[in-house]
C-alpha cells in the first residue's frame, strides 16, 4: 500500500474519494452514529516528535470510534529528547517493530526524510501527520472545508498570506491537483521551495488553473474566494522568532485586507493561531471565519484516511 508522504502521492480521483467518504462520516456523526467497527481491532501507531492538538485528537478519536486501537508514542517514549537521530533505535527498526503490532503508522516529525525512511522500511503505509515540508492531512481537511462552504469550488481562488511552509506547500499542491487557482504572498526569503512550486506548476497546467506568487499580500488576496494564513513561526523555528515577527510584520490578515477579497470570502487557518500576529481577533472571530469547521473536518478526514489506508 502506498504511503501518504505528501499530497502528490494521491491522484485527484483518490482525493475526491477520500473527501467524499469524509462527508459520509460527517453525516453519520450528525445523525448520531458515533461508533462502528470498520477497523475491527486494527492497531494504529501515532508517532509524534512534535506537539499536536487537532491531529492527535482527530486520529485518536477517529481510530477508536471506527473500532481500531490507537497507540500514541510521543518523542520521549521511543526516541531520546533530540528526536529520531538520537533515539533508542534506528528509524527502520522502529518501523519494522511497529508493523508487527499495527496496520498503519501516522507520524509527525521534524524532517521529511524521516517520513521517507519510515515509508521505505516497511510495506505497511505511513501517513505524514506534518513534517518540515508537508502537511497533507491538513490540506485534505482544508479542501473538505472549502467544498462545505463553497459548493461551486471549482476554479475558485485560494489565497495564502505568510510563510511558504509545510501548510502552504500542501495547500498549493491540493489546489493544483483538484483544480483551484492558488496565489501566495510571502516576504522575500520565505517563499515555498522552488522544487515544490515547479511540481505544482506542472500539475496546474494539466488542471487548467493559475498559481501566482507575490510579495504583496494585497496582490495575492485580490478577489480571492478563500484567504488562508498560518503561524509565522513553525514548530522547530522558535529561535528565529524575533527575526520572523519583524520580517512578517506586513503580512497580518486584517479586516481591511479581507475587504480586497470577494465579499463572501471565507477565512481559514490550520491552527494553532497566534492572535495579534498573523491574524487579528476580529478576523478570527468574524463573519468570514470558518476556522472551527475547518478543525472539525480534521476528524472526518482522519476517519476517511483510516478507512482508505487500512484497505477497508
Ligand atoms: N493544524 C494542526 O495540525 O494542528 P495540531 O498541530 O494541533 O495538530
Ligand atoms: N506550520 C505550522 C503548522 C502547525 C499545524 C508548524 O509546522 O508548526
């Protein structure tokens, strides 16, 4: 079974199938179906080198409510405090042990290479629950949120303002794959890595959408249907906080900036948000914000991914 290391591991058909199934799980929950036995006792290892609220809770609740057994392993349990590199055993050995106990490994790590090593070490699938370069489970939930709030989502414009980081990269990839225009404004030096842009530009040519790269947030947000931001300081970048806050000082999402988007724009944020930094309280709590629906979609997508990757 193929792993989910990044969005481009999926075809557009697979993305549509996963999101469609996630809407089925959403409807079931709304009609009171809290538990079913789809996973039938399968083990799901959650290997997290970094903190998490949404991803951890979504996958643990999803696994249990589908009849699986979630096993959460934080950094200190199987790795030394420095992460895998200084751990108790090698990354391939960790994977080879876990595949004897579980059917799926969900891993949140510092380096994308760690995800690749995990995936190459065993035949059972790995799901990337965030690394330095990608956050594919987030992007799937983001797409579900857009479909929820914008039923005519095809060829709509998604604008990201801020760091060209893991979240921005996966969002760009999913837009290019399913056919939504994507624009981004980042300060010089904080752009999405060139190789990731090139792959997405190739994909966008096939799906007939535009990818645009700016430094001015107003350029990116102009007439957008969706405005999205993320923290200026990702996990692992804490030492750069002072410099980053200075470099990103012009990139805050404010009511004034949102006015340059379409009047029915939705505001999205993967969370955790740093209110008063990348976004104001007014926008977070305002009429355009769908951030908690977006967080909820993490649960429905988690269930759908478990069903997909446990071959059910
Ligand atoms: N958006 C997201 O991945 O949240 P957590 O870091 O809390 O899992
Ligand atoms: N870019 C952020 C996303 C958190 C969900 C980080 O990597 O910390």
